[in-house]
C-alpha cells in the first residue's frame, strides 16, 4: 500500500484590494479560481483566508496567491490597460558610471564575475569553507547560507 504524506496547510490572508492592485480588477469568484489551483479558501471579514498546501513551497505571500488567481483566470482573458505613470524615468547616474567602468575593464581583458549572495551549505563545504551566515528556516536547502566571502564564488567560476 502506498503511503500518503500529510502536508500541513499554512494560512495566508489577502485582501480584495491586493487582487485589484495586481490584476486591475477583481474576478467574479476568486474562491473557485483558487480552488482550481489547489488552495482551500473562504471569505473573511476583510478579504480571503487561504490555506496553502504544504507542498506549495513556491507560495511565499499574497503576491504569489494573486499570481495563481491570474493563472487560473487565464492571462489571455485579462484585458490590456494603459499604465498610469506620473512621469518619465531617467537613468540612475551611479549605474551609468558603473556601466562605464565595467565597459572599460572588460575592454582591457578583465573578467566580470557576478556570484550568488545565497548558496547551499554543500557548495561552501566543497571548498572546505565552513563560514557564512546560515538562514534559520530556508525555503530550500539550495539557498541556506548567505556568503561572507567572495573567494568561494570566484573559485567556482574558474
């Protein structure tokens, strides 16, 4: 007989305005849309009380739930709307300077390396390094140690 795992549910509350802010409107029945995505949910005083299954580790907050509502509703069914912006953006001066420095350095054969800030414990142990700041309750063991040194990432690059 195959054993079934008992996944605990965790509760996340969202408000109707959260849905409207992301999607631009509130679908006719969000509860049915959420149930299609495997959630348990009910209407609460200020929005919705949603129980997220334990196997959905990708759901970290209200934004992820609203994304699932949009998926269930169908992205193609959402009408396009023009964004209401208050102005025209300008490049951030500091980024322009960094881009210039990056371009100069790479043009004289230096290599740009961008390493991960968070990595797994096994990644650091493979270099014989046991430092770093350990995340107390990581969502994934692949992202459980915050680096405090650049060298392991550089060594991995080479």
